[in-house]
C-alpha cells in the first residue's frame, strides 16, 4: 500500500516528522509498528519523489492491519504517520533519476575568499591620526638611537670638546638613549673629520656599557677608521685573526688599509683570509686591484687576485666594481679577461651602462688590437638598448668610424653630439679633420679649423702642416689664366 502525503515546506515537514538534517538512516530493512490498535507491517523507508516551491511529496510503503479489503480507502492520521516516520533517522532517499538530473547550486562565496590571495585584510579600526602625531608618541630613545642627524650632531659635539677632555663627557649624557649599533655612524663621522683618537675614545666608552657591547658594527667602524689613518697594524697572530675573526671586521680592516695606501698589508690580509678559507666580498678585491693597477711596478701582484676572482663560484660584482677591474685589465693588456667579464655581467641579468660599453667592451681593447669591425655589433646593441651616449662614448664611436673610413656615420654622430649639448673636444675635431682630409673635402677641413679656433683650441703642428699641403694642392689645381 502506498500513501502520498503532502505538506507545505513553510510549515516545516522535517521538523514536524522528525526527519531533520541531524538524523541518519541506520537500516533499510522493512519494519513493523502498532499505532491506535492497528498494525502497520512491512514498512519501508520513505522516499522523496518531488519537491517544489511550496510542496514536498513523500511516499510511505507499508501493509496495514490484516482483514481490510484490497482497494478499500485507508485513512491514516497524522499521529500515525508521525509514529511511522520516527522509525527512520536520516534524510529521505531520493529516486535515482531525480538525483542524476539534479543540478546542485554553487555555494555562496565567503567574504574571505572574495579578496585575492596574498592581499592583506583591511583594518577594522583605521587610525585617523597623522604620522607626525604617531612618531611623537614614540619614546625618545626609539626616535634617537638610529637617527643619522642626531648621531652626526653627536660627532660634531665630540669634536668641539677641548683636547684635555674625553669623549665620554658627551656620551654619558646620552647613554640611556643609545642602543647597539648606534655609535657606528658616529665613529665613521669622526673618521671623516680626521679624528681617529676621538673615534677610539668613543669605542672604549662603548665597551664599558653593557647594553652597547658586544657589537661588531662599532668594532668594524673603529677598525676601518684606525686603519685608514695608519694607526692600526696587522695582528701578530694573523692566521688566528682571519680564522676566528668576524667577516665584517676583516673586510673593514682591508678597506681601511686600501684607503690608507697600505696595499701590502691589505694584500697580506686577503691572502691570509684565503688560506683560512674565509670568503670576502668581491668589491674589496676590485678596490685593491684598482689601487695596485695604478702603479706599473705592482701589476704583477694584480694577476693572482684576478685568478682568485675567476675561480669563485659566488662572484658578485656590481657595475662599478666590474668597470674598475676592466680598466685595470686594459692597462695590463688582458683583453680576454675584459671580454669574459663583460659577457658574465650581461649573462647575470644586469644591463651594462654607457661607461661599461665605452671602457670595457668596444672601447680601448678593440682599438688596441685594431679589431674595429668587431666593435660594430656592440655599437648596434647599444643603440638597440636605447642607451644614452655620454661624451666619452661619442669620442670612441667617432674614432671608430674614422678608423673604418666611414664618413657619413662620422658626420652623423658628430651632429648627434652637438644636439645632445656636448662641446666637442680637440681630439674629436682632429679625427673629423682627418677623415675630411682623407676624403679630399678641403672646404670642410677649413670649416673644422675655423670652428677649432672659435672654441679656443690651438692647432698642433701636424694639423697645420696638413692644412698647408691642402692649400698648396688647391692652388695648384687652379689653372693660370
């Protein structure tokens, strides 16, 4: 026997008949129950066959009390249906066809998922005060201990002390407002003022303050100032120092020796650090190579440093350091190192500047080896990168096209030089005069000479002799009437 019961969803069918979301169906076997002296047997779980906006249709299958005639209408009270429904704790199963064709609506988006991932959530309580008011609420110590203006003024105040007074006279007043690392800038400023003694007094005072020491920053600054002023010597136990010393302190000592002109001490320190398997910054090598490259007698000491840089896997050179090394290699005639270093710089993802192009790759190395054609692709590469030319770049490009006897490009770059607002140098005028003379442009040679005189340059003897020869040839070419 099948009975269809309909109830509006607004009344709450699930709550009325105990078939809510919290129930679970434990069994699918037919059950029996006696309600109002009637026996309901072979009861099967109710099945949901239809759900509309206002109606829910549910089917109950069961056998009623024996004795009733088949086809006789049976009335079932709500209490009896309620008793039967209470046997099933779970959601009423749906028909398979309805389940397959049903389109489940998408869940509503949570507010936290609407925002893109990675963006910070907005603050619920926005502070309406200005930054100046917020900074004024900070403690005086937090606003002072790393303020460059305050630390520089502190160095100036120490400088104004009489010679018989110690730097602690000033520092004691500000002891409570300083933290670790604060006085490193003060020590460096005293070094720039040429006061290494005051810098050492500041360091000695910091050593007596438990909240300021131990600190490698102030130690490194003091070591660099003393080494730059030649008030520091190499440690007697150099190997132990480079093995167990802080890297920042070792690098500061090397920088101080280089700035102070003590190149031998700096080189010894670097070699000792290498023997102790300590890796120093590549920029320090570049600075030492630059200073050693200035003296021709010390060129032989540059090659081991270059080889050591070439062996390093973690080579890290900025644009300035790379250009410095290339200039020294040009002086030494190591053009292969110049080429490889320039290619490494481009492969590392960095953009070469005009100075690097001019100085290293297609400047003096190309001209020294007279490989003018090989420099042309680099010129086109530089123009393709929209690199702005400076005066040295124009000088090299004009010299290159004069060497290639390319008059149109020489004149074009000379015009660009003037349009950029640069004043041509004497060697540029001389190169322009040379290519005009080779091309037989006598009138243009005379124009260049007049422009040279207007620029307050004096023609050299070679140009004057060539100019005289051109005038004689011009006169001889004119037939006598």
